[in-house]
C-alpha cells in the first residue's frame, strides 16, 4: 500500500498547510493546455500531480458527501477526481448550487475513501473535463497506478536526484 515519503523515511514530507503555502497557481496557459489535451496526457499529469501534492480533489454534494453521477456510456456510477482545485472548479457539476471542490489528503483517500467507493461498486472518473471523454478506472487499479508511479519516482530520485535512504 502507498506510504508517504516521510513514512518511508526517504525525506521529510511537508504538512498540508506547508504544501499549500508553497504551491504556485496553475497558469491559464497550462490549464488551457491540459483541458484541450488527450486523456493520456491528462492521466500522466494527474498521477504525478496527485503524488507530488499528496492530495486529490473531488466534489462534495450539498449533503457533504462525496458524490458523482451515473455514466450511461459505461453503465457505472462514477466519482470524479482531479489533480488540482482549478480543474475541479472548471467542471460544470461543481458549479451546481451547493456543490463544492474539496481536497482530500492522499493517505486518507487511500485508506478510507477509495475502499468506500469500491465497496459501493462505484468507479473513478479520472480528471473529467466538460465535453470530453475521460478515463474510468476502478479504485483499486488507481491505487496500483499510484504505487507504480511512486516506485518510478523513488527509483529515479535515488539514482539521479540525490535522495538518500538514510534517516536523520
């Protein structure tokens, strides 16, 4: 299962407040570029960005529950997720009265939210964009994808980026 860099004692993770204070806004050009990009480019950005920020964005319905919609094309209920607040806010569903975009720490998503989505028989709508196709993925497959990305990142950093497995 996923563990943060701090849990793995590779490097000190930042608190949620520290991460958010250091995060720069996404440029209008980057937003436009990703909105007009294909599913595969959005997928790669999504996986890397969520791991880097250690949080995932989703939409809460007016009753303060994570909610989504029925996707008739695929015949499943989906819960939408985005890599950043800016993309969540651009999606038309989140503009409905009472809906709001909410960040969830990645560790909470993995340990609590994803199992609940899976047990309800729902799927994940990864990085949906209005009027474009989006990828639907099973919650457990998304966890596997993050684990694979995490392993690639750590391997690269250990080989080329100067990360050390030594703890302070």
